C-alpha cells in the first residue's frame, strides 16, 4: 500500500502560476523581436537595474574578472571542468558515424554533425550558478560547436567574476552580462549587436523556461528545465539526518522546488520532519528552503520495492537519490529519471557541481521521454543515401513506384519510374 503522509502543491495552483508566467513572457518576446537592443536594454534596466555601455564583455573585462578570483577558486573551477569535459568527450566518442550496404549497391549512412552556434544561459540572479557554465559551455565545446555565446545576469550590480571565469575557461567565444527572458530572446532572435544562435541551452527560473518553450521552433532548445526536483528513495539503512540534509539541500534552490521522500521505513518517514526542523533552524538559506518544503515537499510511505519503483517512475523526478541497501535495484528497474545517485556516499550536490555528469536535467515529468543535457544534444545525426548500380536503382524504384501508387503520390511515383525506365534493361 502507498500512503501519502505529506502532499505538495495542487495541480490547480501550478496551472495558475504557469498562466501568469506565460503572458508575461509573450509580451517580452514580442517587444524584443520588434525593437531589438532598445527593448533589451529597457528590460535589463527594469529587472536587473543594469545598463552597461555594452552587454558583451571585452577581453580586458574578462581578464579583470579572472584576476579578482583567488587561485584556489580558479583551480576548483578547472578541476570541475576537467571532470565534465572528460565525461562529455567519452560520450562523444560513443557517437559513431556509420555507413552500411543494406542491399547490393545501396549504401546508407549517417553523420554526427555539431550544431553551428549555441547560446548558453547561466542563471545568476539569486545564486551565482558557476557550475551551469561548466555544464553548457564545456559540453558544447566537447561536442565541437563552432560558436558558443554565453550569458549570465549581473550579480550585486556587476558580472560575477567566478561565472565569467568559468565561461571563459570553458571555451565561450562571446560572453555577455544580461539575464532573464530578455537574454533568451536576444540570443534566439538576435539584435543589432548580437548574431542569433541556432540553439539555446541552460537552466533557469520559470520565466526562462517559458521563454525557451515559446521560442522553440525558431531555435532549438535542450529541454525545459523548471524548478529543481529531488526524490530521495530510502530504507532503514538511511538515517533521518542524511535524508533531511539531502531533501533540504535541494529545496534551497527556490520556493517552487519539490523535495520528496519515498520510503518503505515508517520510522524514517516519521523521524525526517524533526530532522528537517533542526536543519532549518541554522541553515542560512532556511527561508527559501522552508517555503519549498512546506509548499512542495512530500513524504510517501510504501510497503514493497515494487511500489517504490512504481511510485518513483510516476513522479519521474529530475534527481533521484537512492539511499537503499541495494541501490542498483533501482538502476535496473526504474525508467523515468533525469539523473540517479546511487548509494549513501554520493548525493545530488556532487552531480550539480563537480563529479562530471551534467546537471541540466528534465523536470515536470519530462524524464518520461527525455534525458538531460549531454554532448549528444549539441549534435545532429543526419542521414544520407547512395545508390551505386543501375540494378539497385531499378530494384528500389520498382518497390517505390508501387508504394507511391498506394498513397496516390503521382509525382513521387514518377521520380521512381524515371529511374526504372532509364536504368532498367528496357531503357538501356
């Protein structure tokens, strides 16, 4: 039996919030599309109190940001980027071009071609999300993208030095300082001073995610990354302190971030709330984390492993942390998750910041049909065909002609018939 001991937001509340976001974003996209740089500047002033002479950082401004950082911070950034780059390159190596002869004289193949230009969005208004620069810029570079532009909103009235350094070390060709819907729109549509890109990637708040949704089609996107989601699957091998820390550690992302405990231990289900209160009594980000836990947090008690898997796949969480005696059971049986963290020694923060897997992941149940950002998102797998002999063209053409007739496509049929006549024995 599955028991819901604590519930999160209702579907109606989520829908009301989405409507407000959608209408706001529509207006900003239309305005920037019509007025370009002028509108971009007005929204930057309105939302970020930021209107520099140029939104693009010069080489000297980038160098100044790097100089402001302690050497230890630079070393930490480079360490994290090395882990992410190495994993991305290994993933890239798994993508192979192929060419095979499927029939005598018929050759089919595909090439894996990087997208030409990408805009990487780095959230930074509330927290300076340095790690997001690694995840998007470094991964795009590993994929072979020719032009990478990257932007983050100002932090405390200026570009954040660590974010700028991370974008620079990651390989960004152009670095900008603006944020929000205006940043997404300007990269997607272009302005007088920004050439548009082919694809937008990176996480952000609800407004950024909605901007990507509305602009999809005019540009490609990685995925719609909404508020951070965390699912902890735990049994009696996990103590309440660890469960509480791993739940609240992600709730601090924002008041709309759901953290869910899914457990077959009644003791853990009953004890975790008390440990959460202890944590919130001293955590500097407690105000945000408390609101997220109170409004979006859940505790779900199950009897069996099958019920745990069933419920976890229904939730389809962005992050799934498995604090069980046999965590690999869930790796074998679960199908809906963004990223999985197996065992007590790892946690979501490792994946968010440094371990090497990408932290831009599917939310809002999108894990049912997509994975997260990875090197393959920046690559188009494009097919081609080649027919080498007259006999092969006639063989395929005869089948094609008959199938086109079934569908009523006369022009298609004539394309096939022309080859049959020209390359067949009667036309020789």
